[in-house]
């Protein structure tokens, strides 16, 4: 547990240092120490992390409601879960293209968002461009577990894992684009 300002500064230094300066073991130790500190101060959340996402999306992008409703009606909007190498359960939505295709978009949300709030981008790729889409919830967002938001750095490994899952779902010869916003980019 971090107890002094000096130890906090050391953890921050380790987290901000480039990969060339810090070994993977040192980075993992620093992240675990910081996660432990954050966990002590965490307040339990009683409401789903994405409880207001659908109303938000429908209010700001009214064209989404009929599309999402039609996907749900024919069971085309699907969920999938994986366990990353650190034992954290992660969630994603996926939708096959309207016509068979080898084109797939993995669409990654930004800071404090979730997969549902990326449906407007998914709509463009799926409905307008004819792509298969996979929209993951990054750690500690949406339906994914995790002790804290990873700010994109550690999420890159999860996104690579999601790309492999997209290949399993949509076929091995997938031509893939990864479209990210903010922290997800």
C-alpha cells in the first residue's frame, strides 16, 4: 500500500515513463499499487454503469431507435464476453452486416463512455457501409469488469484480443478497421 507522497510520486513516475525506461514487471507493480489505493476509496455503484446510455443515445441520435429496435427484434444485436489474461471479464456487442462481407469494424469508445454510446458510429459502419461491427466495453465501463478505467494504455491488449474474437465471429479472412474515439483511439 502507498503511504507517503514520495511513494505516490514514484508510482506516477513509473506509470508515465516510456516502455524503454520501465520493465513490464515494474509497470505491473506500479499499476497494482495504484489500483489498490483507488479500490480503498471506491464507492459501490448501485446503478448499472450504462443505465442512462440508451436514453442518451435516443435523445441525441433519434435515428438509432428504429435501427436498434429492429436488430433486437430479429436477435441480431448480440452480446459476447471474454476473460482477458488478467482474469477480468470483458463485454462487447456485435452485429453481422446486412449482407455477407469480409469487412469488420471494431469500434472503441472513449473515456467514461461505453459500447452503447458508440452505436451511432456502429450504425454508420453497419447500416450505411455494410460492415460487421464489434463494440467492446473497455475495462470498468459498460458491462465490463475491472478495478478502474485503464486510460487506453492497457486497453490496447484487450482491443487486440477483441480483434481476434471478431475474426472468430465473422471469419478468419476479415478485413478489419479499428475506429476509436478519444481514449479508445
